[in-house]
């Protein structure tokens, strides 16, 4: 993200607000509220390229923009207490409404954009295998007869 941020053009609209041009989806960034109009900053809690571009302009440390649960101190404090095993699954007390939920596979979505074309010439003729010989019937373009062509056609037009 930092490499992409260096290519973007941030315009300051306030002390910590920016309008960032990226050529596709321009972003309105607020570094104090940790928001961007692209939505990535709010969803994952890590600065998007727009926010990183604005922080480069103001000299703000990237890591100070991350939410606390992405920081090392938070991860370390998560494991300071003992973690006990859960025991046998047969002994678990699970509410009835949770037990009856059916989890299904996600609905498959078609990919965005045009379908890709197959590379190369399409195969229309069968390839001989195991010594088979393919007999190709020639058709005359003059008379429509089989087993000869226009050069050897005996019908005069």
C-alpha cells in the first residue's frame, strides 16, 4: 500500500483532511477520524493507499493510524492470561437455536468483466490416435460432388 501511496497525488483540504487523486477512485481522507471514502480504512482498520498518501504529505507515522487491535501490544496482551482447553465436544452446552443452524456454502458469483477468450485456433478436427487414418472427403466447389475438387472437375460450366 505504501508503494502505491507514493504514486498518488494528495491535496490538503484541511490540516488532516485530503482529497487524493489516484486516477480511478479518488478518495476523501480524514486522518483524525481515520476515514476514507473508499471504505477500506474503516473496514479493515489499516490505512488505505489514499490515507497513506495523506500521511506522507503531513509526515504522520503510518502505524499510528492503525486501529489498536492490529498493534503488537494488543496481540501480546491477548495472550497474557492462561488459555484453557475446551474439553470434549459431547460435554459442551450449546443453545438449541445454535445447534439447529444450517451453514451452507456461499452463493457463487460470476466474475466481473468480459469472459476471457481461449488462446489459439479452435480445434475443429479430430486428431488421429493409435495409428488411425482420417479420410477427408474433398468436395468440389463447382459441382458439389465428392472425392474431387474444382481443378479436377469434369463438369463444364
